[in-house]
C-alpha cells in the first residue's frame, strides 16, 4: 500500500496525540509494516478516515475550501425549495445554486462524492487491523467503526447515483479486470449491503461514546444510519421506477420490508433510553434554538465536531466552520451575511400554535399597514428559532429589512433618509427578507472577516438526531398502514415544539412536519428526490417579502409596514427546474471513460 504514507502524514499533522512520532524516522520512510505495528499510527489512520468523510459537512464534496469553511456546505439547501443563494455577485456562492435552474447535465459537478479512494483505505484498515498491536477489544470496536464509515460511504453514493460498484476488498494491480473495472451493482444490492453490514457490526460499537472518543460512531449512530438508509430504500421501491435492469430503482414488492426495517431500527434507538428529545428550556423557541447550540445534548446521536479555532483551508489548524459568518444578520465583516435567503413559501409552512395552516392571505397582507407582531403572532415556536426577519432581536438590537419609507403624503422614499430615518434597513433588502437563524450563535464575532478568522464557528453539525428518527419512524409506520404509531411519533416532535398535537395523520402531514422540523439540516433535497416529487416541488417559482416602513406609525412608537410580496425572487429568467433524470446524479463522462463497465444513468446524454 504505497499511498499509506500520505494518509499518515496528514493524520500526524492534524492529531496532536501523534506528534511524538515525528522524530522516530523521516516521514517519507514510514512503511506499511510501521503503520500496522504502531498503535498510535493505526489510530491516526482511522481518525484520518473520519476526516475523509467530507459529506459529513452537510453533503459538501470536500473539507476546508470544498467543505464547511466555505460555500459548499450550503449547496444542498440552495438547490432545494428552502432558500436561494443571496450572495448574487460571487461565483463560488452561485456555482452550485445555478444547478437549480435545470443545469445539472452529464458533466455533473453538483454534490459529488465518488468515494472509492476512502473506501479503499477503509478496506485496507479492515484487512490489516487483525495484525496490529491493539487489544482484541479495541480491534473489535475500531473494525466496527471502519465498517460504519464504509457503509455510510456507500449510502452517500447510492442516494446520489443509484447502484454503484460494490468494492469490499483491496484491489491489487494484478487483480482480474472485472475487479479493477467493476460494473455497477443494482441499487437494491447496495442498500442490502448497507443494512446487512450494520446488522453485523452495530453491537460491536459502544452504547455510550465516552469523552475520550467524542466524534466517533457509537451503536446508535449505526442504527440511525440503518433507519435512514432503509427509509430511503423503501421510498425508492414505492415511488421510483426500475431502470437499467435494476441498476437504478428497486422493485415495488420490497418497499414494506425496507419500511419495517427502518421502523424497527428507529424503535430500538427510542426504546434504549440513551437519547431523548432536547427539552431543557421552558421557552419553546429558546429550546429549539439551543438544540443546535448545546454540545453533547441528549438528542444528538452523531455529529461532526467543531471547535472555535479557525479552520480556514487548513491554515488555522482548527476545526471551526463558517455558519455564523456566512449566515448571520449584519453587521458582518464583509457587510454581507444572510447567505441563505429563505423563501416565503417555506416560511408559510410553519403553522400557528393552534394548528391552523401558516399560509398567508397574500392579497390581504398587501393591503393596509401591519406590525411584525400582527404578521407573525402565534406562529409555531420553531418559526422564531429557524428564521430571522424584520424586527427579530439580534445582539441587543433588531434586524432591519425594510426598503423604503412610506411618507405622510403617501409616496415612498427609497434613498438617503427622511427626518433622520434611513430610507432602507441595514440588511440585504433586495433578497427574500428572511435569513437562517438555526445554528447561529449570537456570541460569535462576525466582524472578524479576514481569511484567518471567518471559519471559527464551534457548533457541531448534527448528522443524526432523535427528532429525525421519530419522523423516520412516523413515515415508515404510515407506509406500513400503522397510523397509530405514525401519529404517536409525529406528535412527540410537535409536543416538544409547543404546537397543537395532531388527531389524524396522512402522508402529506408527515412530509410537512419533516419540512418544518428539519429545515436547513440537509434533508429536504434528498426527501423530494426519494419521494419522486421534486419535478413539482423544485420546478416552480418562489417568492420573498418586502417591508416598507410607515413614517407616521414609527414616530408614534409602534412601527408598521406596508408589505409587498415579491414574485420570481430568483429572477425572471431563472425559473427553477428539476428534470426527471435528476432523481439520480450523473455518473459523468469522466468516470465512464475511465471505467468502460460503468453505464450512465438514464436521461443523461
């Protein structure tokens, strides 16, 4: 294994526990035998494998510049129906967003992750670990972790591409051609491999991950992966179409089996009592915000760990990320922030606490004047924890999105100031007038905007949490016809949110709850793809809101606003379009050229 040197060098550079080994011998002389006979190097090898799982950073294709210190970790939201990218003059901010408009073609480039280099290293680890000096108990745990990462890697690929080559042993230069250039397995074979693998190793992982192993996978992370993967497989079987002799698509007869597996995996997590919905704060809005800010809280099953040390393309030596700096309201070091401009349609999906639909009467709200309290009164507490908009409290002040002042004579002034009042607020008043509040830390210094300072957010990115597990169980139960179990699971989430419980349940209610509870957590794009609703949900025009400040009410001490709904917020010539072939990402011309046994996905030419 010649390229092991690069792996170990990278690990030694990032793991302080390995620094003692730098003076053993020149790094370029570390041999294969050295690695597997040195406990610290074995541990460094696996730690580096965690680092290579770049999709852990909200499906981004890499780490650092290609991951969560920069724009790629927000791409999965920008191509969904949750938001637009509001940094409209920056190529990197627009690169992935532009795929939203029917631009995903055979060349690919969106959410790529073809993980065979990391999988090869995991295969190597699994094969070589038995000869290492680690104790037998530790070998069992570390092998299970490596198998978890390998199974997760295949899940990351199957949900992108459908069936992919299944490689579980280290390929050699003299291996048969069919092993060196493997064909794609059927999609169901990949899902079955993932689920069977988890059954084989899950109980070898610890029930509780102690403080010295925070960030590693435990038993319930494996079960959460099983729950999610089986749910996805059930959806593909129920709603998808079998093509290419099963390379994409799963026979419909298998749907119930996958849904049952998903429900049982979720129930095992719930019944263990090891995790609980976060419920520490009486105020439901504060509680939901803190779910994403309080580290190691009982709801988190598996997370990508971050610290507050700069993680900017490896230069800072830390593991921070950019969520605060890119998503915060102004003031901000580049006078930007508010990267994700949440669509008004998503805002309207948040109900009232009494269970009434949140859809605004758009004609009525554009008549007369409104306070923001009147406009948003009695909304689901998750609304106030997920979005910021006009008058949202922030760092001891309020967010100002208004564009223009309604003067006493009925005209609107949009430049300069009037009677000492600025004509526009200090936010991105030409965007949707909604920002993403979820995950934001008000204590973060967003004015430190140089290359050495922006990637210093310390919030952990939650890959699996119990709220998702309950919603997975609800969906699986409903598809199996078990409406009581589905209703109970959804109401667990709604009860924690502080919103009226449901008395009946159907498919639309469950999908609605996922959209609200899991907003901006990287689920929505994959959900509408696996349900095969993306052609409708993502091929439509979206809208935003404008606030115009009324001068008279402002001077009277109760600011009111004229409201304008802005249609086609993405632009009149940029109509979002999801094509049928986009239910799978393209394998791409480069990959099919490198391996003649790879067949391209349907619809890509």
